[in-house]
């Protein structure tokens, strides 16, 4: 079973298998025909809908879906998310990451950020050369850089501190 929230407003429980689809414990009959890539045509209660998957974030289990031109934000929780919540472990991933460590030994080729910079998740922080390959080290979180512990030309070992956030 999946718990689905649409636009942070509407909650649904969805169960699906090869034979049926249940929404809030009611069997729903719909007909779906894929058009191309992320677009499908859906018939539900004698009405026609054109649906398109605009964006999918598997890590955060969210999607943006366009239905007949209107955008909807959808978040999905599966049975594992529900179990983690029951065990009180649902917010462990939300803990703010405070440091970036070297994923491997290497040579710092370039430092792209500065102390005090405000960065977003995925922003490039530095370039680390390892085994003759250049590896872009990106920010794992949104935050402000408190300290950059390395400079260009430094040799680092695996798990050595590279950047810390405030």
C-alpha cells in the first residue's frame, strides 16, 4: 500500500496489483494508454485525461504530474517509509549533513567554493583527482560553508575532512 499526498493537501491510500487498483479501499476502473515517453491518455468515469510525468525525484519520492494542463505535486510513501515512521526512524535522513569527507585518496585540483558561500544541494565544491580521473565533489545539502579544510594542491586520504557547514 502507498500513501499519496497531492499538493500537500489531499491524502490517498493506493493499492495496486496486476488485476485491480484501489484508492481509499474502493476499486477504481480506469483505462490507460501510453502515448510517448512520459505521456499517457487515461479514461476514468467516461472522462478523458492527458497525463504527463513532468519531473520525478526518486530520492525524495516526489513527482510533478501534469493532468490536462494543470500541474500537481505528488509525494509517495511506501510500506518501508510507513514502517520507519512507526519505529520513530522517519526523520533520520533529515538530519543536516555537517561535513563533506574525501570519498577516496587523491589530489585537490581546484577549490570552487569559498568559506561563507551559501550553496545548494548539488553545487560543485571542489575537484579531486584520483587514479588519473577528475571527480567533482558536490554539496550533499543546502547550507553555508563554515570551513574549507583543503586547498589546491593538497593530497588527501579517504575520509579526510574537505568541507564543513555551519
